[in-house]
């Protein structure tokens, strides 16, 4: 028996950790169940400690197994980096960049990123997937996406449904002002949530709805949410029809626009959402990913009505 782990060992442990079972891991990898079991036993023999334990009718990955699975992601990223680095010797950056972003980034930030990359690195194959932040983080963690544009609100980390970020690197990009949107004449000169506590509210995506609840509770009341949609254009239409008021990020209003008969007021800076870029730790060594990061970090905040975020 070899005294060293190999890439297949790492792939098997990662698959078991991600799918939660040997049978599911075997199906994902295209191997037989005995072959997966044999690989696990081999890796355990090399390391001298259990990686998977029987648990009822299934299995449970041990702490050692989880740590090994997290290293497998970085090992695969390093191999991708080496492959693309060597390919680049033939001239220019090559490879694939898989980008994900949230809906209001799709018509604003994303076209600028992709067009910049097409000009600066025409040999890089580009793909884009629109997906909300929690799912985007899982795709990055699973290795299905290289870079994800996401956002967060103050207090998101304390929520019970906050997505896991271990093994990921998050870089703040911009501050996006939260706007109070209502029918003409609803607000005074300034945004005062307490003054509109009796109004009916329109909720958005799950994270945006959570933000609405948080800022209203901070203002001392529980909002009455009567309608819900994650479509900013639909929100402004509902507001224009006098069916409620809403909170929308400035980036959403940039493309949805403000219909006649609708007033918009900015909330204080502590209600801003933070636009971020996320990737697996070590992925920046992959030339195509590094090129994508440069394009993202080169975005001009003012072009989109945003403000630079503190990157620490």
C-alpha cells in the first residue's frame, strides 16, 4: 500500500463530505460503491485515523474527514492554476472563468466585467449564472463557480440562516444605499421609517425581507408585509399603484427606474448593503480567476451610483 495520499483519495473524501453518503458519492463520481469504500479505507490507513464513521443506516464524516475534504478543494484549485499557468506560456491567459451574480448585478456590474475580460483576455472562456447570494456561496464552495458577486446586510452573520463562509475569501467592493420607495407624498423631506409604520410594505427576496424586518424593528415597529416579489420592476409598479411601500437597493433602482408618482428617499448609511466578490481561498492563483478578480476590482463605483466599501 502506498504511504501517500493521491488526488483520487481526496476526490472521494470530498464527494462523501459533500453528498453525505458513500452511495451518493459513488454515483457522483461514477464509481462503484465498493471502490469508494476501498478508497476511504486506503486513505484511513495512510493517515492512521478514521475519516468516515457508520451512523445508523448512513455514514458520518469525522472532523479529520471534513478537514481533508476542505483541503481537496484547494488542491484541485492548485492543479487548475498549474494547468492554466503552463497553458499561458503559449501566449496570454487561457482557461475558463465561471462567474455568478445576483439579479440587480446582472444588468449593471456583470456586463462591464465580462466586456472588460473579453477585450483584455479574449482566450478566456466566460460563463455567467444569475443566482442569489446563499446559493452562489454554495456553488463556489462546491467548485462549480469561480467568482461570485454577492451582497450582505448588517447583522446577516447573526441570522440562523446565514450561509457558511469557511474556506471562502470575501472582498467587500461597494456600499449600496437602501432606498425607501413609496407613492408620491408618502414621505417628508427625509427618510423616517417610524413615520410610515402604519403603511403596508412590499417584501423582496428572503435576505432583503430579513433586512426589511431588521430595519423596521430597529425603528420600533413590526412591518405589515402584504405583498412579496424579488422583481424590482414589479416592486416599483406595485408602489406606483399605491399598493404599499418598499425598501430597494440603489442598484436595483438603477435599472428598474422610478415611475411617475413614486418618491424615493435614501436610508441612513447603517442600512446600506455591501456588494462583495467571493472565491475559494487559493483560487486567485488560477490565471483566469486572477484576471476576473482584476476586472471586478477595477469597476468604477460612481458609474453605478455606488460608494467604495472599506476593504480592511
